[in-house]
């Protein structure tokens, strides 16, 4: 039953985020992407601090793991995701280093969904097919990791698994919006772009199965898996999403931004209360 739940959760998080991103990218792009960034940031932080980390510390008592070791794992996880992010940015900058300055908008779109409009406006050259493959490869690797994290959460508690799957989907939607814009520039067929990105999202399920087998065999290390999952969500929220929201806005726009942020937190809290009944 746990494996079935993991498969459903990973498919919803992986492929569902791609299809929702396609809807936003093709129909409602400019208006709702910023709201989704706020919602995703709130959901990720709430999932990490009110779901994953408390569960990890509770399990650590049973497994005989010290709180100090978990905090070290959290620190290592944050530094690891920072270095991974830097390596990916360096690779993209090196790959397109001989392009004109507009390639910066293209590269940053892959990392940050709020540059989607700029990338669409500036990146008209359809000859950069390698960029499309870089996007697909990067998404596949990232999706595999998401699957492992979701599986770890489901093994610990089905309620954690549901929260983790929804949080992954929420933060992947803005990311995939940017990816779709890039792929539409590198592939002549928009349907092919959506199909290939959907396949990349489907890799989440493969990661989920591998995570289920791995976590089951190494159950005593489950607190560390949960802490790494939390560090991933915290890093994405604080390094990728929150900085995009830190810009000068009108009072009305600021209020809407804060409201969507708290909506993300409330969504996770409501999910936790619903799952307990």
C-alpha cells in the first residue's frame, strides 16, 4: 500500500506539476506565476518546519540519533544544495559564455520562474538546441531526487508523504513554467516540449520506487532522509523563491503577496489537520 501511495504521490508531483505549469504558461502566465511563487514558498517552509523536521526529531529518539547529528545533516544539506545550484549556474554560464548578453535571461529562466517573461522576450534564437537538452537532463535528475524525498516522507508517515508531494508540486510549477518557455524556443513543436518535459517529470516515480527500496533497507537512517528533504525545501524557498518576491511593490500587491504566502502555510496546516481525522 505504501508503494502505491508513493507512485501516486510522485506521479502527481512530477507530471501534475508539468501539466499545471503548461496551463499557466499557455493561458495565465503573467498574472498567476507570482502568486504561485508566494504560495510555493509558504508551502515549502511550512512543510519543512512543521512536518518534516519535527517528524525527523521524533524518529531520531527511537533510532538513537542525536539532535546534534540531525542539525549537522541539515547544515550539510543546505550547503550541498547551494553548491549544486552554483555548479549548475556555472555550467550554464560556461556553455553559453560566447552568446550575447541575452543568454543570461535564458539561463536564469531555468532556475527562477520569475524571469519567464524576460526569457520569452529576449531569447528568439531557436538554434540553441543544447539548452533544451540541458533543461530536460537537469529536470530528470532533480525529479529523481524529489521522488526519493517523497518516498522517505511516505515511509515515515503517509500524511508527511502527501504534504511532501504537494509541496514538491507547488515549487515545481513555477520552475516548469520557465522550462516550458525555454523548450518552446529550442523545439519547433510546442507539444513535443510538453511531452518531453512530462517524461522528465515522470522520472519522479522512478526515484520514488528507488527511495522506497532504499529507505526500507535503511530504516534507521530515515531521520536523516527527512532532514535532507527539509533542507531541500528550505533552500528552494529561501534561495530561489523568497528573493524573487523581495522587490518594491504597491501596498495592494504586497498584501496579495503576503496573503498567498500565508495561504501556502495554511494549506499545509489544513492538510495536516485533515489527515489526522
